[in-house]
């Protein structure tokens, strides 16, 4: 398949997925609302202790956004398997891994991107010191696509199993841990004035590059196996 | 029409094709050839493995044993996928999208020369372009799936029970589509219960026994 063909196929896949999200916008809003609720409830639960909130803010933001992405992971490929769309994607001339990459892009744009844009507001809400906003935004900008890519791989692995929600979470969480450690860790290191925080960001970037290439291929293979 | 004899390599040739699931044989060994410009009707009772055979030929399942030659070349699972269009029991399109949106997606994936609107008109769904697929009847959904076949350039059509859910006009439509495709040098492998008038094309039968 030629390059313009690939671009057209990718555009069609993005357009289709965005349309589907729009038709079910109530469902699509769920992860964002979940994260907003968690982040809004923390200051209420802890009372007005600003220093305490500020200290846990990076962790809270990271965990809330990570779990929000996990919520919709189970349905990433499920409906396509159930209605036979996935078979048709397999039989189309466009490479499956490419179409999956587009699908993950839409998942990220719908679940993580709105939260990323709201992060400055959340940071205010949790009294995060202003100088930590840059490391936090950087770590989230690199970490959330990585989470979506890893999640897609796990979702593809478990799609052949009915009611795999728990299994998916159990499989995904250990893979999420390093991302969380480096992501939240970068902000903590920056807070302690360590110049090494940028190192964790570089590691996240390296992980993202690796996952961008490998995760769609792995997910495509897993989906082929799940269908047979 | 291409005559099978003048064609050097048949479109599809299977030798000793077997499929077993968990050591239990589902079908085979099967030997058959399908020349361009002809069709094969796969017969067999429920559970004889008709659908499984079609899924193996579509490259959705790996064959347990045997060889498949496609256009004269021995192919593996990956390469079969490229030359086949598959119509299964599942709709294969999204219920939340309109008939036209579904076909536009297929047309873009296959870089189709035919306009999606024309494909819809061909299957008698003109006027339902903006209707969400979930609001179409079972027969209309089948027609939408048939429209998708027209958008693919694949020479080999694998049709699993193409007549299911269709009214008399729909059955005539399927036969007309098969006829057009076969006359244009394509080939069709279809499964049916046999209670329908066969399409007017050179046809062989392949019997599967459970």
C-alpha cells in the first residue's frame, strides 16, 4: 500500500473513531469526569492543609489520570470484535498495526488530552507550586500516550476473553508502574531541587518512542490470535 | 468470461487442506481448485465446518495442514488476507454509524474506485444513507454488508450464507452481484443451505461432511 493510501486509511480510521466517540459522548466523558472527581475530592478529604496537599499533588494527579485511562481500555477493541468490524479491518489492504495506532491516538486524544489541558487547573486546586507545573506537564505529555499504547497491547491480549475487565487491570497495572514511577518521580525530583529530574523525562521519552513502534505491532499480532 | 481451461493458474487451489481445533478435526483433507470466472458452492449440514473453511481461506484462521495456492503462488495466512473479501454472519460495520458513513470508511480503507453512494444505490439502500445501521432491519444490514463487497478490489469473494435474512429481491440481488463479479473475472466461494436458486454462473459444489 502506498503512502497516500496509508494516510487516507489513517484519516478514515480517525474520522470513524471520533464519530463513534461523538455518538456515545456520554460514555466518552466518563474517564474525564472520573479523574475530575478524584482530584476534586482530595482537597475536601484532607481539609485545608496546603503543604500536605502540595506534597501529594503530583502523585494524586498521576494516579487519577492513569486510572481514568484504564476505565475505557476494555472497550477499545471489544465492540469491533463483537460486530465483526475487526475481521473487516484485518481483510483491508491497510496494515492492521497502522489502524491500531490511529485507534490508540483517538483513545489518548479523548481520555488523556482533555485531562492534560485541565492539569494547570488541577494543579491550582491541589496547591502545587508553580515551578513544578512544567515538570508535571512534561511528564504527563510523554507518559499518557505511553500508557495508552501499553494499554492497547493488553486490551488486545484480553479481547478474546469475556468479561476481562479485572484481568485487564491486573495485567496492565504492573506495566503501568514504571511509567508512574518515572512520571511522578520526575516531579518529586524537581521539587527536591535535583537537576536529575530531566533524566526521568528522557527515559519516558525513550519508552514512548519504543512503544510507538512496537505496541501497535504487538497489539495487531495479539488481535490476530484473539480472532483465531 | 474467462474459461477455466485457458487460464494457466487457477485463482485458488487447495491441496490437502485440513483444520482441527484442539486435536479435533473440523474439516478436511480437502482438494479443490477454483478458477477465475467460476464459483463453488460449499454444501454441508450444520457443524460440518463450512464457516471454518471460509475463515481459513480468508486468512482469519491458520490452516492446520495443507497448501493453499492463490493466483499460482503458494501463500500463507498473511497473504491470503490481501486478495479476499469476506462476508460473514456478523454485520462487519458499526451500528452507531450511518449506512453511508460505514461505506465511506470501507471505501477509504480499500482506496475504492466506486463511490459509496453508488454502492448503496446498487443494493437498494438509496434513501437510507443517513440512517444509523442500528435502525436498519436485519435484511437491510445484510444489504449494507453486500455493498461493502463491491468496494473491495479483491478477486476472491468468500460469502458465508449470503442469502440469510434477505427477501426475494435481496436474493436476486445477491445472485446478480455474484454474476457480475464472476463475469468480471472474479471467483466466489459461497455456503448456503441449498434452498435458494443458485446464481447463473459456472458452479461446482464441494461437499463437507461432519
